[in-house]
């Protein structure tokens, strides 16, 4: 589900916030002192969720093995200077996951993928993983790219900002159909799930955090996470951004349907997952064929049909 993974990570992080293991208003460096380097001492945990930490990319070159053993990435990000102004929203395509994984491991002792398995997928009986078990490899659909596929960040036709290489470069040459990639934890980009499971997760959030007797989050936490925390044009891609705490919000090119209160997260290639609180409904479309956003109407048409059915 590519960046659809980010919404799942947000739910896991918010659970730890409710339990007091993480404080949204605390500086990241209060629990991760090395992160204070290069003027990042004022970055708060909420900035990691709102894409405003100033670290949308990793400047240092990464090796293939760093994706499966990310401690080097954590160390690089802790030492790195911001590449955009702190407080300005800039899409943290991959660093969103690594930064939150680092603070979750410090606060809880588990990786964010393990928290998802223990606290979300298990209790809700979901086919959902960040770090796929080897036993599930045979069930996974193969991703393919439609002719001419281009990431939305590069689709404007203008000369891209060179800093985008830091944002997306770590994925150069990565085969998302490969077993080692599927089994790794890349917690902004390689979650694997069925659409039914993601719709159930977001259905739970849309209904105030409880479904079938399982409480995932409190209603106030969900409402806070679905409230605008950052908004603006990405200084690297020019793309309009609007985020709550880890969730994309309605009102950007990322299609979350006609509900003005929608929150969730889309993924590269056309997948879209989210909640419509006013309709107490969760939805998910997981695409196997990746299509360029400007020529892909699948998610919009499906969500329009869903809205008609509910109305």
C-alpha cells in the first residue's frame, strides 16, 4: 500500500500517546538526545507526524542493507541538518516512517511494525503487516507499473528540485515484489494489507475508535489527529499539503472522496484508504497496477460510488 502505510503508523503512534509513552508536545530530543544536533532541538514529536520536522529526505547515501537494518538511518537523521525550514510542511515520503520508528523504539522497545502487529492487526483480526511474515509471501499480489508511470512529486513537467533526490533516492533500485523488501520494515512505504482489512481499521476510527468490542483509540484522540496540524505548498514538489497528526486530510490532490471531514492516507500508484466520520465509514482501494495520478480515476470513481450508495 506504499504511503498508505503512514496512516497505519499514525494509529500505532497515537496509541502510545494515549498510554503516556509518547508526548506530542515534547521535543524529540528529550528522549533521543542525539536528535538535537544541527538546530533540531525544537522539533516536537507532533512535527514528525505533521511532516514539519525539516527532514523530508536523507542527504547521505544509503546502502541496500540500511532498509532492513535501519539504525544507520536513525543515526544519519539525528545528525543531519534540516533541508527545509522546520515548521514548514514538506512531504516526508520515507523519513516519516524512520523518524517515528526511532522514537517508538526508544519509548516502547518494540519497532513500529511490531506495535502494529500486537496492538492493531491482532486485536482487529486484520491481514495487515509492516514487515511481512515469510509464511504470507505466497498471498501477495505483484505490483506492476502502467506505461509511463511517474510519481506525483515529479509529474509537474518542470525541472524537479534537486533535493527531491534525498526524498526518493533511497528507493532507487528497490524491488517491491522481492521477498526481502516485503519482509523488511519500511514504515512509511511497504505495508501490506487487504483492502477489507484497511477499510475495517478506518471504519473503527470513523466510529470513534471502537468496533466489535475492540477499542483502538479514544474519540478525542482521533478528533485531534484529524484536525489540521500543517498546511501549505511543499517547497520541494510544489504540491499542496494538508495534514493532521499522521493523516492526510481532505482538500488536497490526494483523493479521499467527497466527505469534507475525510482523513486517511493515499499511496503511490493510486491506492487510497481512509475514514468518513460523518458517515461512520472506512474505505480502502489497494491497487496492483500503479498509475500516474493525473491519469488515474479509479479511486475517485470508487469513492463517488461509495458515497452514492451510502446516501
